């Protein structure tokens, strides 16, 4: 009961910060207007159940622990200037990132052109750049798999038949024109593993916040722990080693920047 009350209060307070009231998950409706950094902005989203859940996770639950990253970076006197959002969907995480880091440059990548109009509108409202490409280990073309009526579940796969443009994470980094990436956020339905293989890039990344996907009938959560530790990152979120789910959230910082 205490946990439920604590969660309700957290959601209620976070809702007030963006100018809405929260009375319970069953009553939640996606707003048309949000307050970001004291300004009202228009929000444009498709009528999808998954998008509604994603909205609650990002804005009410802070699932990517952006508040923690903001506090930790401020404590360490690190200014967040460059943010790479991989798998941005309609731009909700980029909007949340903008609320925490108003002076940062945010590049949001989303390969699903079916939701281009939503992302374009939200990128203008949130003053971030959007690119209609996938991000992976190489530049070229890939096949985009789109789940009907659930854009948040879109995924990519390497295929000679693919016609979706993909940029390598190396080139995505170069687009910023900076030496280091302050935050890399990923929610790319399984493509994160090939991206994380680019070890040289992640030596230049200060924070990772991501949803990882283990695949069908795979519940080995030690995989994400081993990969991030091998890259030199310290995980700050509690990894759920439960056999009930094959995905999770991992937030970590690069120990080489915070010795």
C-alpha cells in the first residue's frame, strides 16, 4: 500500500510540473498542451495505447532517470550540452530532456516515417533536431518492421531488401561537431546491442540511459550488466533479474569521466 501511495504522489507531483492533473492511471488522458520550462507548448501524438503508456513512463515515472542525471551532473559540475536520442518515436523523451537541459543540443532519431508529422510538430515545440533515420553500427539501408497501431514497438533488421535509411552511431556523433556526447538515450527494440559494440564511441559518452531488449524467451539480464561494465560504465539503476520480463531500464555513467 505504501509503495502505491508513493507512486501516486510521484506521478501527481510530476504531472503538476507539466501543467496537468493526475488522478490515477485509469483516468489519464494525453494532454494537448504541456508546460516545458515555464512555457506552454503544443503536443501532437497518435491515438495509440502504447504512446499513452510511454507518456506516463517518461513524464510521470521518469523511467529514464533524467532527474537523477541532472542532479548528478550538476553535483559533478558537468554541463549537459549534447544529447543523442536513439529511437525517439514522437519525441516525448526529447521533450523531457529539453525540460531538464534547456541549453543542450538534442538530436532525435526515428526511422518510422508514419509518425513523421507528430515528431516534426513536437520537435518544433521542444526546439530539438529530428532525423528520420535509424541508428546502428553502420550507415546504409535496413528493413523497418512496424507493429500495426503501436508505433513504439517498431524495430529494424539488416536486410538487402530494406529501404529505410540508417546512419552509424559514429556519424551521428560527428553531426554534433563535438568531442564528447553527454547523454545517449536508446530505445530501439533490440538494435542497442550492435550499437553498444562500438566501444570507441562509448569512451566519449558520459551517460547512457536506455531500455534494453533481450529477445524472445531470453531473460538473462546479466547481459546488459556485463556489456555496460565492459564499456567502463557504472550502473545506477536496479536491474530486475526477474524471469518474468525480457526487457528493462539501465542508466549508467562513464567512470572515466567521474573519477
